[in-house]
C-alpha cells in the first residue's frame, strides 16, 4: 500500500494504534517508518505512559499535554501542562520537529539558527502542511482507536495537514469520442465528472455506488453518462454516508464523496460524467488474487 501511495503521490500521515497493548513502542514504529519505508517520519506527539498506563499525549506543536478522561473512554480529555518527567524528552522532540520543518522551509531555517523559539505555532503548521502535501514529511501521531484515545487529535491533524481537493492538481482524463487528453478542475462550474470506487449492498436502500465527484455538480434525480457502457444512468437518490447511517442529500459537488442509488449498471472503476461532456478517468488497477 505504501508503494501504491508513492506511485500515485498520495500525501499521508502515521497513526500508531494500540498504544495500550503490551510491547507498544511509538518511537520504534517511527524509526521503522523511516528505515523500512524510507520516509521522513516526524513525531508531532509523544505518548504519556505506555501499555496499560497509556493515558495521554504530549502535543509537541502547542507544547502542552492532553490527558484522557478514563470514565469517558477517551472521548473527553483535558489539556494540561507537560508532565515534569517528560519535559526534557518533549523539548528534545519538539526541537527535532522544528528542525525538520525548518529543513523544508528556508525562511524558517534562518529563524531556526537565530532563535528556534521565535518560530510560531502558525508557521510550524503552515510549513508542516506544505511538507506533508509535498511528501517530504510524514507527521506521526499515536493513540488507541478502540478506546477513542488520540482519535480527535489525529482527525484534527488530518484537517490541518492533508491536502483538500483544491491542493491537488486537476484530474486528467480522456475524451472517449476523440481520445484526446482533457482535464477537469475541482470546481462546481466545470462539467460533472466522478469515479465510482465501490459498490455495496445495503439492506434498506439496495445497491449503492460510492463515488468521488472531481468536478461539477450532480442533483438527485438527474442523469449521468457511464462512459464504459455508453449508457445513461438515472441517479434517483444521493446519500452522504456515515458509519452507522445515511443522510439523503439533494446534490453533490466537486470534492465530495457520496453514494448513489437507483442505477442499473455501474461497476467499480466506472467514470460517471456529464452527458454532453464525456470524460474517462483512470480506473483502479486491481492486483490479481494470490
């Protein structure tokens, strides 16, 4: 999967899970991401305690600690100063983080040599985001997802550092009528183009086609062209999917992920596009089963 992500230039972050289990060692996993996967893994947190004593993380960017509320199963937490016995390690790894970020951003490099403490939290976040999108740094976080510990921090980091559709290049495809290469910008005003990436069956709504909209807008009840079959498909309803429920939505726009219902023939990897402006996007390649 890492090799695939490298091939397709997918920005990524590390979340070291199961920190409450026996033998959990966050910094060892960071080292493995560096050595085995050949990636510049940089911790942005440090675990407080390990195995059954795992109770929080040190946030190296904000220079503070987050301790989970045991009764709330990690869903609630309080922000506290860094524990005394971790101050030295916290300082050491914060310096490594600032140095890694300064290595990437030359303007911060000058500030780093003059006074590392003069680099603000905003500057670290902006440079870390740019470096993550550029695949130069893999920010590493940790937690125990079963107990909901560290999950909020990780999701906040996803929002802060990983690219939105606007940070990515325009999607490339081909015009099926002429085989000429064309592009679509992640913009609502462009003609609609989406890729169906998963087909699932739901006991209540029937077959669902999960799709990612790259450009344009699709209203529930309207028609799209399936460029593989050359046929029109009516998308009767569109859902926004959650883990345990689906929300019906009126429309879906560039950058969104939704699930369509009411289609006749859509397969994984099909491109759905505006009828007057057909496009074929690159389909997924499935490795042969072994």
